[in-house]
């Protein structure tokens, strides 16, 4: 009898451990952008092994020919890396002028997806690109479907953008194109840095009318630094994007305020966020307002997490230092 109890206890313990591990994998699947969930790729040549953060693996026997891009970031990156003929779908956001840098680039014959799992599976892709901010349930179903997926999860710096470009190029078999794009972006960054290096660095506040700003360890923080400015919320706000009270934002007394233009539909003649902020009585004694240095930059440049983010850096640099020259050069290498 004691031996039977011991066997039952051992079986129960094994089931409990299995359940905990399963719960852990589910928990990982439902994370939304915290931590590094980027897919790991093994193999210099095809076949390549893709390993998801959950431990689930996929084998790409050859370069994928039916690719589904479910994120705007991968839409942008793939546009400069592969022929559109290899895409069965891109994200629906690629057609939004307020979000996309490549409106009208992809032929309308290529499907648009909003992440509906049924329509995605119906397209029978051999590779799907998602991100850490993609709908967790969609990612869970994709992982169970057996279709190879690549997750992008790091978007805090230009190095992250370069790593994502290299990852996408690695699994689509176009590493040379990725290095060409990276080389062009680095060239444009270097051109800005060389011109602003010895100039006065104005104190810059990135401010969203919805009450958000950015601390350190973020693309916006890096963009302000590369542009020859100082992000005044670094060390005051936590890393990344965070809520900031209007009182705190005003008390920082920024020299320059940079705002996101896409919140408002400027195409319909509405006031820009810069105009609205300058009109607010509470802000009248802020140096940036008094000196008319409140600017609204297109969100397609300012908030992109692809190679097109360089346009945002160039825009901020030109606003901070109007006398500098900006390289006018296309990123597209196809």
C-alpha cells in the first residue's frame, strides 16, 4: 500500500511540474514587449533552425517564398530587403499615411492583415513576422499551427533596428541588402554627429499632447542625443515611454519641445499639436514657447522602429541646428 501511495505521489509531482512548465510557456506567450523575446536563428546556411522564447522550434529548409508580415516594422524592413513577390500579406497599417513611410509601395494584390488568425492561416505562409507587441492570442495560435514565425522584440536603439534588419535578412536570405541599408543609415547618422559635435546642446523635451514623454534607453532619447540635444527627462522619468504630468513638463523649462504630428489630422487643416501647446496659458513662460521653438514632426519619422527612423533624427537635428546640412538620400536599395 505504501509503495502504491509513493507511485501516485510521484505521478502527481510529475504532472504538477509539467503543468507549471506549461503555465510558464503560456505566461511568456502573453507578455507584451517586456524583455527580449527575439527569435534565435541557428545555422549559417539553410536549413536554419528558428527557436522561439517559449522553446518551440521551427526548421526553414530553404529561403521562404510565402512570407506574411504582420507588423509595420517588418513591412518597412522587408521593402528594402526582398522582392515584394515573396510576400503574401503585409500589415494593414502600411497603407496609413499617418503611420507608414511606404504608402503605395506594396501592390494592392498583396493581402493586408489586421492579425486575424483565420485569414493568416488561409494564406498558407511559410514564414510569419510578428513582434513582442503583437496580439498574444494570435502568436499563440501561430506557434501551435506549425508555421515558422520570427518575433522581433527589441526597439530601443538604432543598434536594435540594425539587429532586426540582420535577423530578417538572415531568415529571408538577403544579408547583403541589409548591410547596404545599415551602411546608409550609419552614414547619415555620422553626417549629423560630425556637424553638431561642437555646438551648444539645447535642452529638449519630447512631449505628446496625451501626456507622454520618454526617459532613457529609448529610440527617442537616442534620437535627441544624436541630433545634438539633451533629453531633459532622462533620469527623471523611467526608461522608455512614460506618463508625465503637465506640471512636471512645465517645471523642466525646456529650450525646445518636439511633438508628434500624427496625433492630429493635419491633412484636414486642423491645428498642429505645436500650435495647440503654444496657445495654452500655463506654458507661456516656458523658454521653448517664448522663443517659438515648439515643433511638430511627422510621426512617420518620429516614431518609426525601422530604418526610416533616421528621418526623425535628421528632422530634429535640423530644428535644433538649422545651419547644418542633411543628406538627402533614398534608403531603398532594390
